[in-house]
């Protein structure tokens, strides 16, 4: 029911176990797209508007659901297929989210592989985090953009905020105790982060993000120091598997941030998800 649930199946090479998903919007994985195109994976509709006939035709043994979504699961209960809550989205630390690969391992009979993969992720994450020397200068980092009348950011105890901290930086909302997304007014963000050293964003558009089209999107973005000094890190969703895979690769997201904040520590590393916009 969410792209987060797909991460473990992709990482374990277990897509044969996936018979249906709710939406293919923003999917990047080419194998997933191929399976949807040839009918091996069906799209069953969105929350509150599921197609019961498609669900039954997919013949699943179980359905993974996310309790954070809008619901509509009563229709799924009518088809008498067990619903299993997937609660990985509630985890507030990067490694805790990644550890849900063990849950997928249990479902698919790949427990040993899942344990080995998580141990490798955990090791890689610790090694990358340890690269930050004590006493290192920690840049200030802004996150998010305007959506309508509000600036959408992530709380100070969220997945992304924790990785920014582990990458040797100060998150602009690090005193905030929320773990999910938060809506702020522009004036609040500007007062807190106008002089921030770096700015992290995601781009959902089809065109790659540039400083020029950021300003076209909202001319007030050009008032931020990070924009002026070309220190904006962007994840172009159409070019990366961030939605369906990054939860199982927090070690790589961490390295992406370290590469930007402390480039001398990872001189030979090529970022996978978040890259500094060049022009």
C-alpha cells in the first residue's frame, strides 16, 4: 500500500512475492515498472477506492497496509484476505526503518539474507558516521520547500533530520520533537534558516531542479544564503528510487549528505540520491 513497503522486497530480490500495489506514481524501479506493464503486478486503486475484483484477481495470501493512510480497508476486509500492518513508517531512526527488511525476510522465507543485508547496512552506516571528526565544524541545514501557502519540512526527530545530524550538521529544526512532516509559514522558516549553509529539497517535477527554476517557482527562495552560494542538495524523484528504496539504504543517504557537508571526507564517492545542484 506504500512505496516504503516495497523497499524490502526490492532489496531482497523478492518481487515475485508482490502481486499488487495501490499506485505506481513516482515509481523508479525498472523491474517494478516492467511487472506492472505485463500484468504480473496489478494496481488495485487508492485508499478508500480499492477495486475489490482486482484484489481478488491478484490472489494475494496477505495484504500489507499502512495505518497512516486514509483508510478504506473495510472494503479489503470484505474479500477475506488477512491484512498485516506494516509499521516501518513509525520508526524515527534510519537504522530502525531499515531493520524492517527482517520483517519482509520473514514473509518471503529470506530471513538469513535479510539479516545479512541489515548487518551490512548497519556496519556501513556506523563507518560513515564515524568519518566525522570530533570538533568538526557543523553546517546549518534547511529542509523543504513551499507547498501552497505552507513550507513543508520534517520534524526535528524525523528520519531525514537524524541522518542530517549523523552527517555532521545542525538541522534547522533540531529542537523540534515531531517525527513526521510539519507545515510552517515562510516567515518562520526565513527567520530560522535564511543564513543556513545548506538546503535539502526533493524535486517531484519531470525536469531536473536548477537554481533558475527554483527562483521561478518562488522568487523568495533567492533570498536564502544556501541558494545564493549554490549549496542546495536535491533529490530528483524521477531520476532516483528514493521513494521505494532509500529507507533500506540509509547508509547511502548518509554518505550523500557527508559528501556535501564535508566533501574532503568522501572525495571518491558519487552520491546516489541527494546531489548538490550545480547550476
